[in-house]
């Protein structure tokens, strides 16, 4: 169930991001890449200009490197509506 209240949505999403810091995948990633000095993660919140208005709306993220392998190649994911 995805809540309809925007404040509830925001609160749940931010909690999920911060909670992911201790996931087994995140811990293993830090171990593999010898990342020891970080103390947390970040959540970027951005309002969509037109909101979720059908197949012409979407959200995504892009990285200058592959976040799983570190390969120096553009990497991204997106979701429609």
C-alpha cells in the first residue's frame, strides 16, 4: 500500500533511504570497496515539475560510473509515471 498523503510518502521514502545504510548489500559494497570512514548516507528530495501525469512523466537517477562495479561508464535507471 502506497500512502496518498504526500507528507507520509516523503517521510516513508526518506526513512527507507536512511534505513538502507545498514542493508547487507550496502555493508558488503562498503567492505568490497574498503569504504570505512563514512558515517551515513544522504537523501535528495526533488519535486517533480508536473507530477505523475502518465506515460510522459518519470523519475530517474544517473551516475558517472557504474555504482555496482565502479566501471568508468555512464549508468542510469528510470521509472515512467
